[in-house]
């Protein structure tokens, strides 16, 4: 990280103070939005405006500009707002992250939520920045140690990879993200908690992430009771903070929980500004919204570092055709699916290996490792296809040697898939190899051990 310039943050904060405020008046209140006259010439889309209703401030974001009027979506219901109430324009389009934010919990505007003072950084950056130039962007990088056996071997995550984490509620998405925040290789972790309930948020920060996880993380959150504008802003703010660290050449891990809540917040905003929810319940701009966010994660260009992104998606049942899941899958380099039946029998992480895919394979692994992965998947699949018959006692041993082996291997593999593996990726493969050897599984074919070893962080 760059050495902090003494007082730079403070100086920036003072310079930004604007003694002159543009003031307008409320001219109309209708359907949850507030029309303000007298500010339209100075405001931009995305600016903040504060309406003083009986002296109490009510803030909101500029949604539309029309002649000399602007349309404001307030952060709370506009109860008590009267015609001619004063409205002040605040330019708060960006966010100014600072290296000192590591270890802190903040709101999407860069204000502290942990009760301690927080300085902003010297430079404000936009919330909706373009991704690095596609032609100049590096390819995905080296394999990262995730601290979890299954993600180290069968579903690897490499530097700059973007992965979706799909599951129903209560199947273990947040717990898995917490584990990655603590254990995965990264210089800085940026966590966006979008639209969680207040209680869940506290539980996540105190119990799941813990003091150790927080030490190297910036947590940006907006709870479910906050306005859709703030919830939507949370994802953008987190990405901007991640870009701040990436631009210093660091390897950033961005965890967003969840993209579904981000899309739902956008739907509320878009419907308030007149868009029709015609894309299976979502406004058409949702696809671009999600893609432009996720595209900002990924490998950097030149001296930049990388943003490895993990985005959680809430799917009802295991409906991967659900619109948000469907849109997201198109931009990702892999998806990890958590399964409720696996969670119910107590195996965590409840990853359904057969339905999950990492697009960094086969390049991320050596030939020998790829063989091991293929063999493992093959026997998991054989077991899966015959599971019903096996459990019902309809399969008689000896009918098929592959099924026999799959049955024998199953408890060992199931145990392996639950392993937290903190040492290294290489060690995770050794463990998997041991499982295979113990059960005398031929890891075909007999290739020279490791030709062209990939550049592995582990
Ligand atoms: N690794 C784990 N070990 C034991 N229980 C877990 C684990 N991960 C999740 N759980 C159980 O599942 C519940 C829901 O997990 P959570 O991560 O909050 O799910 P989600 O974010 O998908 O709603 C937890 O309260 C806990 O009981
Ligand atoms: Mg959760």
C-alpha cells in the first residue's frame, strides 16, 4: 500500500467543504418521488439532495431532470414533506477510499458504521467506473489458496476470476464467504453486504468474519431497511473501493452478498423512474446493471493488480433459469452451486460439485492434477446417478465394478469435500490423491507426473 501522506485526507476533506449551498423548493410530491424546482440547472443525475421537512433532513438521489425541475427519490417515505419546503443540493457522486479503511465497517457513502472516526482518502473516484480496457487486460492469473479442499482442487479460483455462488437462503452462502474472507490468498478483502437484515449483518461481522477476518477487510454495508438507492449504491461503492486497492497493484478479493438484493434495489429505483419490469419481473436495464458491475472485477492492466470477485446469488429452489442467475452466469468465469439436501445432511460447504464449474480449468491445473479431477468427478457422478438405487438397497454389489468402487469411495470423498484445507493447494491435491490411493482407484492414464507445472501461488 502507498505510504499515507500526512494530513492528505484531512486537507481533502476541508477543501471539499463547500460554503455555498444551492437551495431549491419542493414543488410536487407524488408516488413516493419529490419534485424540486430551482436546482435542475446545477444538479446531475446521481447527486444527493436534502429536503428539510419541518426542519428534519430527508435525503434522496436525483433520478430525473426535466426543464427547471428535478425528480428526487427520497431515502425514506416522504411523510411530512410540504410544498415549498427547502431542498439543498449536495454533490456526492463519488467515494474517496483510503488505505486506512482496512479493518473498518462503512456505509456506501464512506461514513463509519463502527462508531470510530474515519478519514476519507485524498481523491474521490466515481461509483460507476468503466472496467479496464478489454484488449489490455491481462489473462486470469495464478491459482489461489482458498483455505478449502474442494475449491483448491475440483473448482479452483485463480487471480482475477469472477465466480458466482448460487444457493437458496440458509444453505451457507454467507458462511462460505466469511471463510474465504478469512482464509483466501489476497492482499485486501472488500466485502459488500447488500440488503441483509440488521441482525444478520451484526452476526456476519462479529461471528462469521470475526476480528481476524476484519483485520484485512473493508466491509461496506446497506441493510434491507435502507432505501433502494443506498442498497444499490453499496455494490458500486464496494467495487470502487476494490478498484482503489487494485490500482495500487494489490491483489483484491471482492465478496458481494448478494447480487440478487442489488438487482432488487435497482428494480425499485427503475420502476420509480418509470421503467417497466418486463424482463421476467425486472426492468430491462437490470442485465446491463449486473454485467457492468461484474465486468469491473477481473484482471487489471499494466501495473494494476487484480480483483477476484465472488458474487452470491439467491436462487429459489435450484432454479438456475431465474433471471438474475441467468444474467450473471453469462458474465462469470465459473459458478459454485450450494445444495440444500447436502446442507441438510450436514456437509459444509454444501457445494454440489457436479453442477458447479470453474472456467479456469483445465489451464489452472497440471495434467496430473486434471486427471485426478476428472477421475474424482467421474466417480462422484457414478455414485450420484445410482444414489437412489443404492440407498433403496436395490443395487447388489458385484454387478458393476465402477459402481462398486464409487460406493466404496463415497464416504471418503464426501469427507474430503468438507475439509478446510489451510496449508496449500498442493497439499489439497496430495490429500485427494491419498483418498484415491487408499481406495485403490486407478487415476488413469499414467502420464508423466507434472509436465508444464502452472504458476501456482501455493
Ligand atoms: N460451515 C458450516 N458449518 C456448520 N454449519 C453451517 C456452515 N455453514 C452454514 N451453516 C449453517 O447454515 C446456516 C445458514 O448459513 P448462512 O451462511 O447464513 O446461509 P445463507 O447466507 O445462504 O443464507 C447457518 O446459520 C449454520 O447453521
Ligand atoms: Mg446470507
